[in-house]
């Protein structure tokens, strides 16, 4: 049951729907994700299982998916049958982890239409169910993950103990197996140098926070991922509500910082935003890092309501579409680093120009 | 004393924790403490699992440590010492085999050892039936792999029988009243 390649082509050609800038608070929260870890009771965990056993897991799970309405009309991709670039495309779209992306073992991913729901098979755990939503929607993301999990649980025998819950390969996931996270954009707090204080207070209430791109001391694009840390001793609802509560506070702090930026440093802020826009709009060679950082500034401008910068989804989408594998897929062949930079610049210009035409502003602004 | 994470620099940051009346200590260098976000006690969660387990070594004597290291999962054969190195368990049964070692570890990671979340969707005849089907399919596949074709044929017949029964039940319920 392998998906026809045109399905995959269609997937690559369109930006991930969770980047479309819809959903509550999408000016600050890019997306919400919920992940559930599950294992089959009678098979050793992935890293201790033989390839034949993992083939068995793939077969059992595929069978169960046929009976799960949440996964209707989805496609199954087998990692062993995919090229390195195509596997990397899935990593860049946040559908697949780096571990699953290596392609060496019988692993797969099932992707439901619109990429809102997906299931990694034979990653660190046999099943990693994931739901993605645009903007700040933890309750919604949880309820669709919960439903899909119930559907699979009717036909699969999950490793579970009454006392300690779902049994996972790593004890950090034991219990609910839940990891709920928000991808949050905090440029004003970074500009006002208040970010460290905020990150520290997030960690103090038992949540985890890290930069999306780059190492923690050198966060690119002012994008942070906040997630729950513990999975035992609290219910899924508790974890989701905890994340929701803390995220709300972070959103308010960022909103106040943005107000101060505009009040106290309007010219400097607008200047930063428009310079970033100008670089993106007219560059001829640009690195992935630079795109991420410039997009962050433009994203801030869009959120502040500066006219003429185009809609939010355009900058969101650039973050993924300009990554190396997406670029090479769009180009239709391998590119050297230098060629990528040139092709990336062209793609960025074209997309911003198209957005310009749609808003009827013209290229002369 | 050297840092328990990098093993190179002298340990200058010391944490002591008491759980269930047992004391355990972590000794790390400034750099690792900074890197692992260890400035606040709550930030201990940032610890890599393998580091966490390594941090617990001090709380047991070396002979006890050796004995514990030889505890083995009867199902998948994983040694506790191997788990300590990778931080990954081998199968569901490892949780049972290593329960005495895992309990303090789980408490340390999560601050609790009791599951409060959902349980697998189950109960009801339909559910147990599809579970049964799943098991049969798995068995069938294993039989084919082992080239035990007689057994495979038996399982196949069993699956067919259940499907016939299922259909009968379905038409029964669909009949107009």
C-alpha cells in the first residue's frame, strides 16, 4: 500500500497547511502540535527489534489505519523507498524526525490529507501520532489526537500498564506519552532583551523551551518551541491546560513588548522591518539562515499591522519552502550550496512579488 | 571530583536531592551546568536521560551497582547496565524486570510514578474482536515467515470464520424492525 508518487509531488508543491497563518493568536503562535508515543505490546521497542519484526509492525499498523476514520484518504510513505532529499523534505515539514529520516530500517509515515494528522511508524517508539494546527489551538490539537489514538487503540494492542500508563522506549515519555508544543514567535522580547527572563520563568514552571533553529545561545528567527516536560502524574488534559496557561502569559508579555516597541521606537522598528523586507525582495543570493532571520523581522511587521508587507502565510511558508530539500525538490535536481543560495533568492523574490501583485500594491513601493 | 557529564572539568556545581528519604547527588562543572540549564532546581528536567541515570550512580554502592547492572529482562535480554548507557528500554517487559530501579528514576524525571491519563480504548465486544483479529493477522504473518504453512492455513480459516460471523451480525442489526 504505497502511495503513488504524484501524491507526494502534490504534497511537496503546496506549503504545509499549518503555516497558513489562520487560527487564534497566529500573529504570535505559528502552530500547535500534539504528539502521542505508543508501542505494540508484544514487539520489542524499535531499536531492539529485528527488521522482520518492524515489518510486522508496519503491516499491523497499516491494517489498523484502514479501520480508522481519522486517517481516511491518507498516504503511506516507506522510508526505505524514498530518496534522501524526499525524506529530508518530510523533516523540513516537521512531519518526520531526524531519526525517522535516516531511511535505513523498515520505517514509514502515514499522512492524512492536509497534513493535520500523521503517524510515524517505527521511530523511537513503534507509533508516534502527531496532530498539527495553525495558530494557538492546543485543545483542538489534543482532541483530534485523542480521537485518532482511540481509533487505533481498538485494533492495536498497546503496551500499557495500569500503574505507569503507556510504556515507551525512553522513560521520559512513560505515562501519557504526550508531548504538546507551541511554536511561538517572540521578536519583541528578544529585541528588548527580556527573552532570557521569560525563558527562565517558562522552565521554572516545569515546561521545556528551546529555539526552533540553531543552538540555544544562538536562536535564529526568534522562534521558540515550548512543550510539556513530564508525562507521569498528570493527565493529558492537565498537560494541555498547563501549556495553554503558560503560553497565554507568554503571548501577553510579547504583546506588551510589541506595544512598547511601537510606542518608544516606532521609527527604528519600522526601519528594521522594511530593511529586512527590502533584502528579501531584491536579494540575488541568500543563505537559509539569513532568510529565517529576515522573515522574523517581516513577520513582526505584518503582525504590527504595517501596510504593504503582504499576508502572514507568505512569510510563514518561506521558512519551510527555502530549506535545502524543498529548494532542490522545487528545482528538480541537486544543487550545490552556491546554486542553492541563488535559487533560494529567486524563489523568495518571486513569492514576495506574487503576494505584492495580489494585494495590488505593485513592485514599485 | 570530575564533572559527571563531561568527565573533563572539575565539578564545581553540586546538587543534592532527597526523594523517599534517599539522598542522591549530582556533581557537574560550570559549563555543563550552564549548558544543561542547571541553575535552577526545576531545570533538572533538561538533563539528558543518560546523564540522569549516571547522576544516580552515587546513591548506590559499587557492589550493589554491579549486581543491579546484571539484572536482565527475561523477554528481550536487555541488561540494566545497557539501559544505563543508552537510556532506552528494550521492550514493554523491561518495565517489569527493572521496576525497582525504574521507580526512583521515573520519580526523578516526572516527580511522580503514577499514571493519571487515559487508558487504551477497549472493552465492548467489537473492540476485543478487532484485537483478536489483529492477533490472528500477526500470527498468520509469523507463520508464513517461518514457512509453517499448515498453521498458516488454520489461522486463515479462523480469520474467515470470524469475518463470516461478523457479517452475519451486521445483517442482523441492519434488518428493519
